[in-house]
C-alpha cells in the first residue's frame, strides 16, 4: 500500500511538472515581446529596457528561463505581479483563504444534502418522492451558476435583504455564494448515490448479511452503505478543484476577494506571473485531490487496491 | 391435506401450504404453490426439480428473505416451536444465523468484497454477544473446521484473494459458526469443480452427523441426492409433486414426473447424473395450466387431470404424492 | 475499391430508420427536448422577421424601460430592445454550441481513433495529453488558453473545445480497440487497405452512434461555458447580443432593471434544457449502457 501511495504521488508530481512545461511553452508562444507588458518601449529609453530584460531574465535562452522559473516555483517563488509589483505568492496567500472559505463549506453542504437525498430516493425508489428528488436536482443542473447567482441576489439580497449582495462583510456574506456553488452540482451526486445504493442492495452478499442474522439497520449501514459510498467518497475529493475552478465566475459576480477574482483580474491585465502562479497552484490542488481520491478508493475497496497495486 | 412425514415432536422444520408469488409487470408469477413438507432433527432433505420450479424461492421463503417483488401469499412455516411468519422483523433477524442459516446459490459473489474473510465470520459470531477478540479466535477455529489450511492467515484474506472452493467454505463456515438447527444449502457445489464438490459435500455430511444439524439441500444433481439425502422432495412448477425416502424414490418412483426424471438419468445413483431435458416445456408460472400442472407433458394423464388439481396424499412409509393416477390405481 | 465491397462494415439499412423514429417518439425526454430546440431554431432562423427592432438600435429617450407594450421585455441602458437582443442572441448560442462541439469532436475522435487503433506509443502519448488536460478544472484551463489567445468569441470557442476533447477521445479509444480486431477490419487489412482508410472508412462509421450521443450530451456544457466566459467579458464583446453579454451588462442595473438579468437567463436555461433532454433521450435510445 505504501509503495502504491508513493507511486501515485510520483505520478502526480510528474503530471504537475508536465502541466507547468506546457504552461511555460504556451506562454512563450504569446505574440509580442513580453517586455512590453512591463514597460512601454516608446517612453522608456532602450538601455533601461535592456536592464529590465536582464532583471527579469528575459535575455537568456528559453530553456534556461524555464529552469530558473521552475526552480523558483519549487522554492515557492512565483515572481512578482507585472501590474502591482507585489509578490505573487503573497497575493495568492492572501486570496486563497477567501476561496477556500467558499469552496469548503460548499463541498460539505453539497454532500450533506446530496447523500441523504440520494439514499432516500434509493430506499423509496420508484415512488413519487424518488421522482421528485431526481427531477428537481437534475433541473438545477441546467441553471447556469452565474445566472443562479443573479437570481439569488435579486431575491435574497435586493428584495428580502436577508444577505449582503456582494463583497465580504462577515459570515452572512458566505450564504449566497456558497449556495451558488452548491446547488447546480447537486443532481450528479444525488444520482450517483442513488444508483450505487440500488445496485448494492441487489448484490448477493446483502442476502448473506441478512442470512447470518444481521438486522435491517446493520445490513444497510455495514454492507449496503459501506459499499455504495466508495465511489461517492472518491467523488468528494475530486470535487474540490472543480469548486475552486467554479469560483472564478462566482467570485466575480459577488465581488469576492478570492483567488478566482484575482485570476480574472490578472487575465484581463495580461499579468502573466500571477496567471501562471494561480494555475500551477490549482494544478497541484487538482492532481493532489485526484491522488488522494485514488488512495482513498484503494483504502476503501481492496479489489481496487489490488488492481492498482498490480496494474500500471 | 396436511402432510406429516416426520412426527411433530421431532420435526425441526414444518412448512405448510406455502405459496409465494412475484408481482411483475407481466403478471403474478406463481413461484411456489401450496408446498408442504417437514424435516426431522439431523435429517438431510433434498429438493430437486428443473430450473425455475421454485426450489430457491421455497428456501428463501423459509428464511423470510424472498426478494421484492416477491411475497409470501399463504402458508405456515414453523421452526421448532416458533411460527416464523408471525415473528417481528427483529425476532426473525435473531432467528437467522442462530437457528436457521443458508448458503446461497452463487458462492463467488455472496461474500462482501470489502471485508476480510475472517471479519465476515466474526461479524456473525459476535451477534451472540461474544467480545471481538474471542469472536475472531472462534472465526479462525471455524475456518479450520471447514478444512481451510492455515486458517489464521486465510482469515486475513479478502474474498477475491480466495479460490471459489475456498470462498464456498468460508460461506459454509460463516453459516455454521453459530451452530444452527437447520442449514439450507442452495446448490452448494454447482460452481465448483468435481474434487472440491466432493469435499464440500463431505464437510456438510460431517456437520450433520456430528452436531445433529438438519440440512435442506437444493440441487439439480441426482447423483448428489443419492449420496447424501435421507429424503427427497420433487418439485414441479411450484408444487411438491412427490416426496419419499431416497431409496424408495429411486426404486419405485410414483409420480409420472419423477419417473421421467429417473429415466432421464443415465446411470442411476452413480456419479454425476444430472437432470436431462425432458420432452415438452416448463409451464408459464404466470398462467399455470388448469388441473395438474404437469398434464400437458404427462404421458399417463387421465381425463380428470386437465380439470382437477391433484392433492398430496400420504402413501405410507413417509411418502407423499400428488397425482390422480395413484388415486385410481392403488 | 470494388474489390473491398464484400468486406464493408455492416451499415444501417434505411429499413431500420422507421423503427428508430418510432422509438424516438416514444421517448418523452427526447420529444420535449426536440420541441424546446425547435422553438429556438425557428426563432434563430426568422430573427429578422420576429425581432421588433435591430439588436443594436439605440433609443436614448427610452432607457431602462420596464417591460410593457411596445417593448415586451424592456430596454437596456442604451434604450435597446431586450426582446430583440435575446432573439438575435439565439443565433449566437446555437452557432457557438455547434462549432465547439464540431471542433472538440473532430479533435477527440481523431485522437481517440489513433490511440485505440495504434495502441503503444501513440496511445501513451495521447493518454498523457488527456492526463494533462484533466489536471486542471476545465474552466481554469480554458481561462489559461484565453489568456494566451486573447479575448474574443472565436478564441473562447477554441479554448472550450481544447479543454473538452478528452471525453470523446477516451470513449472512441475503447470502442476502436474493440473494433480493430473484428473480422471485417481484419479482412480489410488483409486486402491491403491503408491504416488511415481502415480507421476512417471502417471503424469510424461504427462509432457514429456513440459520437452522436457524446456530442449531444456535451452541447449544453459547451453553450454554458462559452456564455459564462462572455459573461466574464472574455468572449463576445458588446454590442453583440450574446446572452452572456446582456447578462453582464444587466447585472449593473440589478436594482433598477432586474428584468435585464432575468429574461436572457430564461432563454439560456430553455436552450440548455432542450439540449440536455435531447442528449439524454438520444443516449437512452442509441446507447442505453452509458446511462449513469
Ligand atoms: N425476482 C423475481 N422476479 C420475478 N420472478 C422471479 C423472481 N425470482 C424468481 N422468479 C421466478 O420464480 C420461479 C422460481 O424461481 P427459483 O429461483 O425459485 O427457481 P429454482 O428452482 O431455484 O431454479 P434454479 O434451479 O434455476 O435455481 C422462476 O420461474 C422465476 O422466473
Ligand atoms: S395428475 Fe394426471 S397429469 Fe398430473 S401427473 Fe398425475 S397422471 Fe399426470
Ligand atoms: Mg435456484
């Protein structure tokens, strides 16, 4: 198992590395001289431009630049914002908590709603309640997040005045953005939970569990749920990066001072170091979450563990 | 008519007029219709019949584990002095495993893949309020009793790490771990190869003779029946058409269907005699033929057979048969 | 080519179309989805005759008017008619959806075919590409690509396509792996058909059902993502009547003119719902095993 975790981690590091290489190559392909993003060649004398070039390492060949860049990233140094001159890592460190402040509660709320709903739908499968749960949560999926945000603002911030409309003004500000992140994806998890439970209930080993004398609740808890929730648990870990990604849009609408808004500002300003820094961080987060998901699924299901340990 | 093959005071299981149906979209499948039989303590009773005749459903009904959309429509099931169909869900759960256990038809998928073999047995044992370490030790003992080599190590394996025969023995161990009065084994050897089949049967027989456990075994294999059963019940289209001590049944089958079964056997009572196909087809359990369910295929049918359902009669020596011909001839 | 006639992969004969249509009509989801989309399609085609005014006709005397006679869905800050803008916007939504799906489909299907047919190194390289694509949430990767390409609807469409080809590739890959050892493919190979010809003339036609299902299931997502990027100001630029643009302009007047934020969203949900129902209906008919 330890060896397997180590191998998964190594794979993850490799993927992140590949992402950064691709990222760097793409940025190299950007049209125009990157120096023009830092200084306007029409107004700054050429010798100063040369000095700037040296300072930013732009006079060196591309592969050397890449190695410097990579080494710096590994040391946690993403460079400075071209626009504000602030250190990228400081920028990210101040914004990240705000993004997590949305993503983590959204994730928890999502699962505390979706798993019981899916379970209920499965236990009452075929009933009107089942259909109602499935139809409502699936319909939510067709509502674009940014429009849902607007609707929530209209109803709960403008008309009812229950929550602040935007910005961070204490815990009450969390409610609308968290709901916006939570609701659209509900349907997927509800359906997954329901399908897994229904499939597991039909497994012969459930009959065995009854035959040896377990009560209804013991069978449901220790044999049905225990097995059905394996894929659901794995999805839990895979969902975090999705939420962080989704926060780009949500944070913009709610003027939320998180990483998503930072990324958007950086993109509109062509502030490359900031864009690169954020993307590397999100890639690390995503690959890390995938790795954790794999390891957890291996821990929960010995069949997968064997498959993973022997295969690949 | 009541059938009392084993004297009531020694009967461990008594099934009376049991009917089970599955409510499907096509209609009501009459899987078991009016089955009655009884088993004595320590007795080995075999249920035989073509595929789909209701053997598994009968067994599941005794366990009160008929899966939806199935439903027990009628009848009584007594285990010792307990009326199983009258018990609450909790009381029934308490009976299962402790007094009544069952090995299911497909041993390869009947163990939970995410728990170790030993834990699954331990889970059963600890239902008797045994502390966990003790339960684990007993689980290992049980594995030894079902003749698994190196039981302490095997207890730690997951089901998919064990061979088919090994899994079947784990299942058997789990079900006998609480020394039930009655064990039901639904085709316990079908998926296994011949040598392992023989060992599992050996094991089951041993358990019966040593612990006085009664065994209800379901099988297609008349060879197995001849080897291990004390008495046999023959099922056709949801009904128990004949039952008799194994020797009598093979020597002198009374029901025309039993006779066809016997003829379909190449070498009687020897080796791997399996049920061969019998001319005609199994009736649709949604629309059973009127009268005797077997009459469309019966070479000996009488005029009355198409209109009147034959009732099970005791014909001496613990034998019963449900056939009009007997009524006329004997 | 005549010599290969006998090894042609089995084609659906026209005889089998009718039963399919009957099944389609029996599938409620598919019928409802098709009706929703038919409405959008008709609106898009006849936009000139349906829209009361041009989508960019300003009327500074009638700014931010609430819905009422003459301006059914109100006007925006330049006095432009919202109804007309939404009507013209349907053209953008449909075009965007189709173009994105075509680009990602061509990319994903070709790479999937290559990976599945050749296996080995090609397969490993392509699955490495897939891994990289999936190492970032799609929206973030799309943003990174837009950073490089610059804002604009075309660039956004390319970006969305570049982040979503991998799903097609994975499915087509496994289908191609299954098909490449079928007798009719072996026969074609024995007759000396080139690899390219086998891939595109023998294997590809047998994956059409799958492609149709995947494409129609990913259409709603394509429309949603591009609209979202337009909403962020990175896609269509004003005065384009893109629903995302209308919404992002409207959100500035949430207090005075909430209708500007409601109706374009309804149009978007209508269209996305149509494609979702259509996609799920098609999946149930063409490839029931894909059902989650
Ligand atoms: N879940 C179900 N739904 C509908 N019908 C069922 C269901 N389970 C069993 N049946 C029907 O009940 C009848 C009896 O089935 P059962 O499994 O008891 O047969 P069996 O004698 O055990 O057959 P086999 O030898 O193949 O195991 C069959 O005709 C079957 O079609
Ligand atoms: S009752 Fe009639 S039809 Fe049925 S088995 Fe006896 S003889 Fe045959
Ligand atoms: Mg059976």
